[in-house]
């Protein structure tokens, strides 16, 4: 306890020594100096009591007592008045030293005073500064002068006689220089170094504090939950975000714990020392449904690890959703959504893999099945029920075909199958029988039995193609030439060449229509007396090389490509000016213009026809409309509606090629036709073929019963003409009377030829 008291009083305890404070240092030095000086004076005081008093000793004792009392008083006031106490203390020593040196004849007292004076510079340096210490050092030159001047006070009496106390001048110089200059300078140098080092340490300490504060702020506000640990996984520090992420309470302590106590790696291979990995996914031990990703940053100067934590629970959930979504998308990309059969690309991949796995002699058949008239089923039963029909058909097909067969839904009502074959099925009739046996003839839906018709295009592997893509393309080609009669169509190279030629012809036809290269020719139609009473407008296409393309060919191509409305519009626009001139010249011979159902179904063409009729009131007298009965849209109610509208405008409606196409007795009544045209195929065998003669007779009788005129075409002999006139045919047409000729032949020279051959009113 006493030691602690002295440490606290002399300001040398651990708290005071750990920090630098100049005033504290000076106060501590002052207390130490006063205390030990007081002890010296106290020792002298006690020693004086046992020595015989003499005059000089009494004076010394008085001075010593006064100084002791003063020093004791300074011990109490030095804490509050440090600077003043220091000055008084130094002044006291100065007074004592000067008094003893100048007034005392005792050599010991003189030495005592001299030591006091010589100690002043060193004490001044401790209590004040170097300048004050240097000032006292020079002031002590006076003391040194008194010493070397041979003052009587420096004589000493010994047993051998009187001997000067300081007989050596050099010793006096050495003492003076050492105590007044050397020690103060040395102590000043030490204190300067200490002060400089202390100032530097204070600067470093302030910087360290700033850096530490900055580190604390960065560590705490880094934006990420962060943990600092050593290479053994011992947690050294964790910011608040890390505490929050780990679900720690205020009472939970994470410092000095193991990182394994809080996190558990998902990968068992990295379970040991997982914090040393660059990145690792972990689960929170307190809640295994929380997933945390740990990213490591090595602190190379210390060998510690900075672990950045990231909550990836929502990312894991999103990743799982993405995986599920990818699986769903994969099904959507590779499989048909309705039937779950492979789609086109997936089907081709499977077939190609199967082909590569087999030996060279392996063969098979690819065929495409198309459900006929499915649009009618869709319209009659609705889209949902139609999808049920497709689904039922797909399941039936899968159940009847072998496991080796690869089945796909291409699009709509088309299904593709690749069937491994034995040698027996290389014969086409055997393969057709096999395919027919697996196709259901009907499908049940809601208790109803629906009959299903099919069209099938077939191609053989190796003979017709080496890949799935080639085989499917050839099956599509074969399917184009299947119909309700020939439902099973096989691919052959001639068929491909024909399709290629048709494609090229279609491209040329499109360009020809754009350039208006297709022109109208006129073929006369005559009355029984031989007079030309009307014309039929026929389309003719002469290519750049001078060759003609058969109208049967290019009309069929135009119908397949949907070009008929544009072609008919161009031809009609070229005919209208001629009819305008004939009307102005009073040439009363109408022209029959052929229309298929595709033109009448086209809204733009029908609107043009109605607009022309409205703009030219005479047009219905000069233009007759021949409807080709072979068109499959003849049965469409919209055709009947539009033909009735044209009939109300005054147009004459004629049914062309009667008996060869779609018309029935009921439809013949529904169509407002006034002219019936007998096709050339019934006229050509006349007059020798009795069956054809009976058909022509019955047709003419039918027309009469319906109050319709009859036109016979394809007449090439006089006998045919006389027979048809006798049977009651109203109008005759054929090569016997005139061949078709360019329309310019009838319009040149101011329509001279037209005026000569027809009655002019």
C-alpha cells in the first residue's frame, strides 16, 4: 500500500507512465527533487544535533532549518502551483549555495553550497527548459570564479597541516564543466529526443486512432455482413450486419468462437476449413432453410481472413424456380404441348440418332399422316373438342405402333412416324396395309362415333433420303399429291422434279402477272344460224422465248399459289376499255369472263367487280360471268350469296364445265345461273358414243326445265355441230367455227373485224 501511495504521489504509476504529459512530468520531477532534497536537509538537521555547535555551525543549522521548513511547505503547494514552486525551489537552492560558499568557513559547508549551485542547471532543465538551464549554467561562472580565487572557505585543516580543499585547478574545471554544462546538455539531448519521440508517437497514435476509427467505420458500414477470423476459423470480429444475418441476440457472443459453430457448408468435401475457400455455400445452423454464401479475402500481412457473407436464400429459390422453368421450357421446346409427342426438331434428332446406330442394311419408312376435313370438325365441334380428337388420335396411334416407332406431331393435324421395316414391307401394298391397320377408322367422343379420314405421304429410308429432314421433306411432297381417292402417296424422284418445275413456274407466273404478260384472247360463240353472238375471253401466256404455257397448267399453279384474284383483276381491267369502245360503237356482242371460286371469295376483287358495275351501267349487258364448276368452293354459301348479288346487278351467270365438278342438283337451283355450258369431254366423242350422247341430251333437257340456255364447247366437226343444233343447243363454240385469237385481232383498225362479223345496231 505504501509503495502504491508513493507511486501515485510521485506520478510514476502505470496510468501516468502510459501517457506523455509535460506538465505531469515536470510536476513529478519537482516532487522527487523536493522530497529527496528535503531528506538531505533533514539528514543534515539530524546530524547537526550531535555535533558541537560553533558560530559557523549555528548559522549553517539555522539556514538548514529554514530551508527544510520551506521545502516541506513546497511539498504541499507544488501540486497546485507547480511553476511557482519550481522557481521557489531553485531560488532556495541558489540562496543556500551562495550563502554556504560566501559566508561559511567550513570546507564541507562550502562543498555543500557549491554542489547546490552546480545542480541548478540540471534541475532547471528538468523543471523548465533548455534556455533557462543554459542561463543558470553561465550564471555559475561567478561561483566558479569564487572557487578558483582561493577563497578561505575552501581550505581544509588536516593532521599534517593546512591543505586547500580544491588544490587541483583542473579538477575544479572538470567539476564545473561536468555539472554545469555536460550533464545539462546531455540531459537536454535525452529530453529532446524523448520529447521528439513522444511527439512522433503522439502523431502516430492520433493517426492510428484515426485509422482504427476508419477501419471500424469501414468494417461496420461495409455494406456486407463481414467476419474477421484467423486461419483456424476463430472469429476475431464481426460487424452488426453479420450479427443480424446470423440471427444473433445481444447476449450472443461471436468473438473468439469458431466459425463452424454458426455455418455449415453444403458441400461435404469442403466441410473442413471451408472458410479458406474462395467461395462456398453454407447453411445457417440455427435455421437450415437460410443459405449463406461465404466469400474469402486473405489479409496477407496478418494471415487472417475477411469473410463476406451474402444471404442467397432467395437466389437459391429463384435458381430452383429457374431449373423447374427450364425443365418446363425444355418440354415446350422439344415436345408438343397438347399430345406430349416430340416436336419437329426433337423428332428429327431422335430419328437421326436411330439411323446412325443401325447397320448399313437397316431400312425403314417415314410417313406423314394428315387428318382430312379437320377444319370442318373444328368448326362443328369447337376448338376444345377438336383438341380432344387430336389427343385421342395420338394416344391410339401410340398404342398400335411398336415401341421402336418414333412418333411426332408436326403441326395442326399432321403426324410423322418413323417405322423400322423388315424386307416384307418394302413392297408398297404391304406397307400401305400396315399403315392402314394402325390408323383408327373412327374416334369416340362424348358417346358419339366420329369417322376419321386420312391422307398419307410415304418415303423410304436410304432410297428416298438419308436423314430425317430429307425424309420429312419427301413425305410432304408425296402428301401434296394424295387425295380422297389415292390416300397413300409414295415419294418418287419424278414427283420431286414435277414439284420443282411447278415451283419455278410459280415464280415465273408471279413475275408475269406483275408485268401484265398474260393477255386475253377471244374465241367466238355462234348461234345455230352461224352468226357470232358472243365471245369467251381466254387467258394466254406467251413466255419471252415465244413458247406458250398451257392455260390448264398455269391456271392450276395460280390457283394453288393464290394468284387467281390478281390475275383476274389484271385481265378484267384490260377488258373493260375494249367493252367501253364496243359499247360506244354499238357492237352488241357480250364477252364471257371466266371466274373460279377463289376470285369470288376475295373481298377486294368482288368489291372491284361491284364498283365497275356501278360506274358502267352498260357493263352487265356486255360482260357475262362463267363460274368454273370444278372449283371446290362452289359449295360455299358465300359464293351463292355473291353470285345472287351479281345477278341482281344484271350480270348473266353461266356454269362452266358442267358435269365435271362440284355442282349438285340442289346447288344448281341455289346458284342464279341462266346459262349451262357443256364441257368438251362430253362433246368430243359425239356423234358415235351413245353414252355421251345420252348425257348431252339429258343435260339439254335439264337446262330447258330450268329455263337455262345451253352452250356446247369443243365442237370440231360439222356432224357435231348439226347434232347439237338438232338437240336444241342455243350457242356453239369450237375450232370448227373459229380458234381463239388475240384480242387485238378484233380491235385493230377501229374494231373493223368485230364490226364485220357481228350485227351492229
